[in-house]
């Protein structure tokens, strides 16, 4: 075996020994939050299609009928700054800016590209970033690519955050606070009122990633900042289109100057082919519908609350306060064994293991979708309790 192959094999063995090996599995989405895997059907408790739009056949038919006379291309052919931008891209950005009552919006190809491109563009040597310890990998990688000093405060510990703000108040550069709104692996929520108060008190810049909250929270589905009535006090609000929007891409809303600056400096915006026009057409089609999906949002929240209550009855501790319901198990091997048993019973669950989450906090991350009916969750709490408590 050559040294390169030997190194790969050694590392894969090490991943196996820690029960951390990941594999790609092909699934076929079905209606009502179900999926088919290897010819067997499951209730999908692992997706991010929170409003159930990706599998909504009648909505997809309506969309394709709406573009029947004007077929949208599957590729854009160039970056936005060369010849990849069409009127529908600006239309989407204008709609987002209007909805969020911000001066401007800018669409990126994914949440990953946005966070890992915007942060290094914004941050300078001498700046300080205070980031929640559980921020998503794309935020962490964006920070790693920057020249700023980064301190990660304990998860949701705003007293500690304020102490850090006081300690560093007179440092030369700007201070940025970076957080998610609904945390992706814990399902818990940032207190954006408190964070905006700290931003105002200490003159910090507030960067909020609402990937798991857009479409799902707030009267119009604008996210947690809408729900907590602080939209006007967030400097950069990020949403992604790959989850509740059932599309692809991400956006930032903020000032005109911010978007002009990013168009000129964010490398992951400049040096990449624009999103496929058909995807942008879908986002323009679905955006006003999502704004109106209040009932779906309420039903989703109610289902999640009921699931938490049922799990509590069976002495299963859960975290969070959203459509993401984590069940902490600890060791990765334990989580993998639980997954296998639950899949046998028709529940498609995933073990979330390090490095996605901190060591010894492997968990089942149950995520719900408005496409599901309450009855489809019958039996889940009992069966989960039997599996994890045996
Ligand atoms: C908080 C957060 N931000 C960004 C992303 C990345 O978004 P995308 O999947 O569009 O790359 C994710 C993905 O899971 C996420 O959870």
C-alpha cells in the first residue's frame, strides 16, 4: 500500500474505532413527511424540510405550470458579476428586502458559502468576534478564515457575553456578536432581545444566522427576530433556502452599503457560478406562500410541544424549544444502536455525533415537518423510551 493510501486507511480505521464513520444513504421522499429507503418506508424525523414543501406534489405541479410558458434554465452559465444574473435574481432580493424592511438583500449559493465568505470579508485585524460556542461549522470556518480575534462564549450564556463586552470595550477594532437564532443541533433559541440590547449598549455589530428559523418562526415566517420584534436591530440577518424553503441558497438582509460591500469583497459570492435560474424561480414562487403559512407554523410548533410532553411522560429528557427535538444519549455507539432499533420500527432517525456536536453529547435529533399529521407520531415516545432505557 502506498503512503497516501495507508494514511487514508489509518484515518478511516480511527473514525471506525470511535463509531464516527459517516455514509451516504439514498432516500426517496414521499408525501406526508415519509421517505423510502431500500424499498422500505419510514417517517422522516431527520430532515430540514420543516414546512413539508419539498414533497408537496400539488405545489410542485403548480410551480411547473407557472413556468410552462417560460422554461427556466437549469444552469446560470456564469457568476452573478459576469453574465449569471437575471431579472428574477434581483426580484427575489427586492422581495426579501421589502419583507424584512431592510434596504437591501443579497443571495448566495448556500448558507455555507454565505457564512464562510461574508465573515472573512467583514472582519479585519484588530476586530473581536464573540461567537456562541455552539455556532454552526460554516460560521466557525468563516471566522477561521478571518483576521479577527475570536472568543467563543458558553452556549447562550449572555452574562458571560456581557462580561467579555465590558472587558474588551476599549479595544481598537469593532466587536461583532455572532449567533444562530434556533441552534441546529440543540433546537434551542437565542434571546435576540437581550442580544440586541447588548449590541446597542456596547456598539457591537450583530450577526444572526436564522437558517433553522426562517419559514418557521414569526407571524410571516421571517424568523425568530420577527417573533421577538427585533428585526430593525440586527445588522446582518442570514436565512437559508435549503431547509423550510425547499430550495437552495441563502440570503443576507441589511443595509445597502453592506450588500454593496459584500458584492465587492465576499469571495464566495464573487468567484462562483450563480444559482440555477429554475431554483430562483421556485424561490420567487414560494416566498409569498411561505409568508402566508401561519397555520402550518402553528401546527408545527404544537406538534413539537406535544412530542416533548410525551417524551417527558416517558422520562426522556429533551432540549430546545422548536421543531428540532434533541434526545441526548452521550456515547456515539449508544446513539448508533438506538438509531438501528428505531429504524427497525419505521422511524427514520439519525445519530448526531462529534465533531458535529461536542464529545460525549451524541444524540438523536428529531426534526418535525408541517407535512406530518400528529397521529403519525403515535408510538414514537414509547418506542424511543423502550430503546434508550433498556
Ligand atoms: C445554522 C446553519 N447555518 C448555515 C448552514 C448551511 O446552510 P446550507 O445548507 O445552505 O449550506 C446550516 C446547515 O445546516 C446551518 O445549520
